[in-house]
C-alpha cells in the first residue's frame, strides 16, 4: 500500500494539491485517509515523493508536516504558485 501512495504523489502536477481522502479513494477505500496520513508521515524521500502537496478535506495544511512543520509546507506550496491563506488552500482552484 505504501508504494501505491508514494507512486500517486508523483502524479500530482505542479501547482496542484490532493486530499488524504483522494488518495484513500485511489486505494479503493475512502476510510483509509488516516492510514494515508501515517504513510505520508513516514515518507522516506520528500523530493521524490512530494507529500507537501497533500492537505486535509477542507484544504488545511498539516500541523505535523514531517519535513519541517506547517511553515515549511506553506513555503513549498507557495513556491509552486499555490496561494495559502491562514494555512489553507482553495480546493476549488488547486485540487487535482
């Protein structure tokens, strides 16, 4: 399952985000959103597997982003042109 999650991350285009639930649906079970979060928290390579592009179902960034915290996630998203306001992205605009 981990490999499927990491492979999915590599399909997210620049300037787009996905939710934990979207990845869980890709795996075949929307109830796996928390499992997806745990897998992402143990991401072995943030450059190869861009977990910073994953947000919650309302568009909020992760307070526990594994590679430097919420500020680092915000910075990485903004570098891709994604507007982050109050640690939230507009899913209507940026969701893949």
